[in-house]
C-alpha cells in the first residue's frame, strides 16, 4: 500500500512539473507574440543555451591532420608499457593513473599530433598578428589566438559531432546556468557605453515541446549568494548590433551535466571578453580568453569517464603536455605559461532577469574570489 501511495505521489509530482514547464513555454511564446521582449528599463538579460569550443574543421581532415588523429588511452597505454612479460600493476596501471592526475615533466615516448595550417576561428586576443596566429576562414581576420584549437584539433573527441560538444544538456543542469545582463542600454544597434554582468542562474530553461529548442521570454532568478564568484561586470559597447567588451578575468560555472557531485572544477578564464550579435530574442557569437591550463585539463577528465575518453581518443598524459607546450599567456615565477588562448562558440536567448531581494540579517557574506586566486587555489588543492 505504501508503494502505491508513493507511486501516486511521484506521478503527481511529475505531472505538476510537466504542467509547470508547459505553462512556462506558453508564457514565453505569448511574450514573443506580444512583443514584450527586448530592452526594458535600459536593461536586457540573456541565458546561455549552447557552448562549444571554436574548432575549425576543414572538409578534408587531412589538410589539418596530415599524419593521423591522436591515439586514445588504450593505444597509448600499449606503447608506453609494452608487454615484455615483466609488467607490474605499479609499473603500468598505477603509473598511468599518476601521469593522468598528477602529470610529470618527463617526456613520453608516444607521438602527439597538432593541427597544421593557418586557418582557424576565434578572436584576436592580444591585438597582434603573430607567427602562431590563425586567419578566420569566414572574415579573413588575421591574428586569431586559439592555441587550444591547435592542441586538440587532431583529437577525435574535440572534433565536430563528437562528445566534446557542450550540448544544451550541459547548460540544462541547474549548477551550470550562465546568465548575462546588459544594463545602461539605450539601443541594441549602437551604444557606446553598456555594462555586461555575468551571473549564475537558478531557474530551469524554457523549451518548446521537443525539449531541444530553447525559447526566449523565460525568466532567471540570479544566484547572488552562493554564486558570487561568478559575478563579473564588463564595460562594453554596441556597434551595428555587435556587442564587444573589455577583457576581464571570469570564473564560469562548469560542473558536469550531473552537477558538481563529480568534483569537477569551474573553468577559469583570464582576460575573457564577449563578441556577440544582439537581437531582442538572442545573442550569438564568441567568448574568447585564456583558459587556465590546469582547471581546463582537470575539468575535461573529471567530466568524461574512461570509456568516453577512449571513444574520443583523449589520452590525458600527452594532452596535458601539449596544453603546457602551447600555453601562451600568464607565466608563473619560473616563466612557464599557465593559460592558453581559446574561443567559445556561444548562443544565448532572452530572459527576464530577476534580482533577489536584500539579504536577510545574519546571512554570511562569503565574498568574491578572483579568477587568479581561484586558479592558484585549484592548483594547490590538486
């Protein structure tokens, strides 16, 4: 009898949740019909619904990876620890795990293939045209800084359509909801002085009936208590409908699809900036900056289990060495660069931003944490 009651309660909860989502979708569609979206009170909010690394993929992969794509963990394991009849657990499995989670500086006798050629997508982060920079295939812009593309572009896992794609499911998890709010906005077409502030959101995203298409017109309550580390304000401007911002350090909520229970760190970006095409209903384009190598690498391996790494040919020990080799910014005391240039393809849809009320008396002020401090803490903790 108890099981029947419990089942009924669960079903009722599921029905209620379904009705709530349906109502939210209907409200969002009605808002679009009524033209209620867009700038209101000189502000507009957007929530991220898609994120993927900017990896240019030529029609013929051989032009980028003429030798081969990189081997995965099983293939590299066999090359590093050949079966000579004297292998031990300590000298093979434990040695591999040690190199995966605590990489050493020693050279590994296995090849690692990087992208060849000068064509790549992203942003010019340093305002220069250097020998390792790329040329955008669509606009012809020179000086594109995207060394993560060079590093992982010949790894199957990071190419289009593979498990590297940070699909909408990625941002569907409540922990990962990423919101931007534009304030002091006079026009989404041209405005010389706007402010872009990032937040973590707390509400589920609104979709159509398929569950795959995210609709504008929903709402997001901002997490200003536990999400303080994600709040960063950027100065920006809008020209011909394109938003560009200054470069500032940014911590993005980036646990796995399964929320932070797997211990994956937030990804820390140095000198991040936005370049987005704006409309009343969406904002699409690039985010570009320098990813902290350790948190990027550690996050990559904490959010994919061994089988996904094997499917996609991602072998951690060689990947980490390639990331450190191509890191191009923010040197440490020893002169080793700790961050690597990258770009993200991103899509946002309009949301009505809801700021929470004043904090109640006695609430603990956890303060904010800079991206640099967070990166230092992450490396020390691991």
